[in-house]
């Protein structure tokens, strides 16, 4: 398990680094303007369905069923199930892709009602990128098969191709097509072809060749669809919130969609890692305690998860707010992405960063319901906050412009987290003790102290960092990150949140516990 975790983590980190390089090229060559807006809207469509079906509801329902069949009934039955699932998925996605290509002008009118001169460009780019829906969702299913076989490396590495091909298309294809946006759009679809091809080859070599099956609605497919539905609704709420932000963004001045996109990309760096880790690792442990009736341990698990989430997200939130200009200036402030674009995008990042702790708390609090078999309450709360988000967007879009949608999303996340916490408290599922509340208070004090150190440093020795030469910017930002981490750790130590001196001993104990089962099996 540890080897698989490290393998996936390494490839994911490489993918994020390459994704940052790709975004830097897009910012430098297109800036934050109508062309960038059109490209981002065109990419939002396939990205929406990828998250809903490829990485969301379909895969989360498919992998447990496939793994169960593989363990209980053998590889032949599991392969048959995977073929059935691929056949149904391909048929549905092919129909969706054809409809998308045919009605792309109408779709763009719905998701980008504010587009004027760049409407036709968005339609053209949308038709280039939309086949990526079919390719990447099919690739996600094949990845699920490989993960079920514990072949983590190829499945994780395949997603790196998206950024590799995207970078290559921007660099080498741009002189041969109409614009940088067209080159980037063709890179998206080409990466889907390569990802699916690599994964299909790997699946065949692993003894799970899937071929091109005929779609059949078997009992197992009906079970798969029933299990997909709750996840589809839950994932859909988050994606609809992002969709609302995009729609409102197209009604704002040109470039607003781009400004919010680059801000969100920075915000997603801590959000993607911390949110996924907190929810994924907590659910199985909490479920086990609830099912065995050990409510004391269940409450301790919930409290520990909240502490873990906030000890990392509080400093990340404040650091992004304090350093929004240096961060965006260092990462994207080159070429066509002007100093004004940096300042405006930094305002959006500050608004997004405000919601970071609340979004991660949602990931921690929702398992408190899931572990007790309550799948509907978090979904109902999410649907209510979706409406709240829409109202806030409409209220804030004109006075705050490009800051309005990010702030609306953050406030909606805050309301979502608060409502979930109140419901858990009322039902007795959450029981914060004095030790937890004291530690949270001291974490907050340490995070504020760290932010004060960063603010003082960025306004004195490193003032105007975003306008320095490229290499000096990078060094300055690395210095800020290092100082921030060190000051936060020192303050946690001084405030008694944890003892850093005990950290090496704890790491050695944890490694020893992980090695012990392997040693016992070797002796047996």
C-alpha cells in the first residue's frame, strides 16, 4: 500500500508541476483577455464531464464493484464486468459527444451568455475540445481496472500525458494553426487519444484486454448505475457551483474568466491535496468505529480529522491571502500577462483563499454522515448552498466584478461547513472537547503570527517582488515559503500545539509499524 501511495503521489506531483508550466505558457502567450476567456470556457465543458463521470461518480462506483468481483469470482468475471461497463460508457459518451458537437453554439450561449465578439471563437474551440469527454472518461475506467489490479504506476503516469502533450502543442503547433488557443485546444484532444491508447495497451498486457464491447444493460450495469446516482448528485453540486462562477464571469468585463481561472489554479494546489487526503483517509476509519459501536473512538477520529485539516489549511489560507500578488506575479506575470492582470487576479485569489478552510472542513464533516449511512443530508445541504451561491453571485457581480464569484463561492462553502457542523452537533455525531478547542485556538494564533511575519517581509526586504527579474522572483518566493513554514512551526512549538522534537521518533515508530506486518509474513 505504501509503495502504491508513493508511486501515485510522485506521478501526481509531476503532473501538477507540468500543469503549472502549461498554465504559465497560456498566461504568457494569451494573457487575460477575450481569447483566454474563450479557451477556458471551451475547456470547462469536457473538464466538467471528466470530473463528474471520469474521476467522480462513475469511477467511485465502478472500482469497488470491479475489485470485489476480482477477489471473489476471479479475473474472467471481473473482465466481463469491465467490458460491459466500458460498452455502456462508450455508447452514452458517444451520443453525448455527437449532441455536443451539433449543439455547441447553443451550449456556449447557455454557459457563456456574456460572450460577444469571442462567441464564435468559443464555439470553434469547444468543438475541438469536446471529444476529450469520451476519451478521458473511457481512460478513467481503464485506469480503474489497472488500479484494481494494483498496477498503479501506468494509471498514474498516463495523466501526465495531458500536460506533456498540452505543452508540446502550445510550443510546436501554434505556428501552424489559427491561434495559441487553437493549438492548446488540439493538445487537449490529442492528449486524450494518447492517454486512452497507453492505458488500453497496459490493460491488455495485464491480462485484462477490454476490446470494443457491445453495450448491454445487464443486472450488474443497473447496480452500477444505482450506485452512481448519489455520487453523481454530490459531484454535480460542486461542478454546478463552478459553472455558476463561469456563467457570471462571462457577464463581467473581458478577461474576468481568465483572471479567476489563474487564481483558482493557485488555490487548487493546497485544496486538491488537503481536501482529498482529509476525506479519503477519514471515512473508512470512522465507519469502522461506528459499525463496531465504539462511539468514543468515532468522536476522537472526527475531532482529530478537524485538527489535521485546520493545522494545514489555516496557514495555507492566510499565506495565499497575504502573498497573493507575489505568488501570481512569480508564477504567471510574464509576456502577455501584464502587471495589471497580476494585481486583478491576486484579488480573486484572496477571495478564493478565504474559503479554503471551509471547503476542506466540508470534506471532513461529510463523512460523519456517510459513516452512519446518511448519504442524503450532505447532498441536501449542498443543493441549498448552490442556490445561496447563485444569489450571492448575482448580488456581488457588479460591485466586485472579478472578485464577486470567488467571494460568493467562499461564502457558500462557509455556510455549507457551518450547517454540516451544526447538524452533526445536534445529532450527537460531533463532540468537540476542551483539548481540541484549545488546540484550534492556538493553531489560529500561530497562523496569524506566520501571516504577520510574511506580510512584514514581503513589504520590506522583498517589496515589489512581482516586478523583479524572473529568477530573482522565484528565489524570493522560495524564501517567503521557507520563512513561512519555519515561523509557523516555531510558533506551534512555542504555543504547545505539538513538540517538534518528538517528530523524528514518531516517524520511526510509524515506519516500524508499517514494516512489522511484512516481517511477520516473511517469517510465516
